[in-house]
C-alpha cells in the first residue's frame, strides 16, 4: 500500500490559526451572552403642537370720520350755503334739502375719485328719490374753469342739482372741508350725521345702508 501523505507544516499552521480564531469568536460570543442587556432607551416625549393657534391680534378698522356729535337730536346743524348752479340748475342751497335726507358732495373735475363717486351718487338718488332723498353736488373747480365742470357732469351723466363754489371757496369753508372728494350725510331735520372723505370700493353700499336708516 502507498503511504498516506501527512499535512505539511504550512497547512498545519493554517488549521491551527483557524481553530484559534474560532475559539476567540466563541469566547467573545459567550461574553456577550453573559453581559447584561443595555437599558432601554428613554422614550421620546412628543411635544404637542397647538392645532388652533389664536389669530394674531389686529386693530379694528377705524370708523369713517364723523362730525361731533354724530347723530340724534344733537347732530351738528347743516351750514347755510349758496352756490351758483351748473347745468340746468340756477343755484343750489340748503333749502333744497328741507325735510329730506340728503348728501352734500364736494367734487372737482380734476380729482380722479370723483369719476367713481358721482355716478354712484346718481344711482342712489334714482333709487331713493321717491322716498325723500336728494343729492347736491358742489364743485371746487375754479370759476374760470366752469366749462370743464359742466362737461365733467355731462360726461358722467349726473342729473342731480350741482353748483360751483365761489373763488374764495366759501361753501367749502362753511363745511370745514379739508379733503376732496368728500360727502356729508344730512337727516330730515337738517342735522349733519356723518362726513366721509374720499371714495373707496364698498362706499356706495355702506352709504345706501346709512340712507335707509334715515329715511
């Protein structure tokens, strides 16, 4: 029979190294099995988030400027006034509002917002005239430019009584006008209930409600 070859020295050293490595792995595994388990991680506490945050504080919209006192029997009496008429009106004055709810509107052909205000006032006059409502317009154009004021009214289709202030703007002074356009709401007793400066979207609807309350 032939001789069985014995493993060489190099192979023996490889096998011995493998066994040693295996023993080391088993030893480490045993130590890990005996070591106490680490404590469980502390649970994460969820911080609740408000789902309905309070709305940011806002300042209430300021009310439209008013004369004092604004209403009731103590309303400020309407100033007496007289202005030369425009169009078919010979003149305009306070007597035209006697016993009526009215609006006295100050305007000028060079003021852009007046292009929006005057047609809306014309619509309100047509809507409430039968119930005792009137509008009077007073132009603050220069008397030397009266033709422009007349053309402006015709262009906008304005039919309510309109006049033009004198060169000293006496009517405007009597009403203490400090901005334009402006319009004053007058009750049936001739008391000025409110004054509105400028013209903005929504003013026509708000004015209609004010007129309804006074009629």
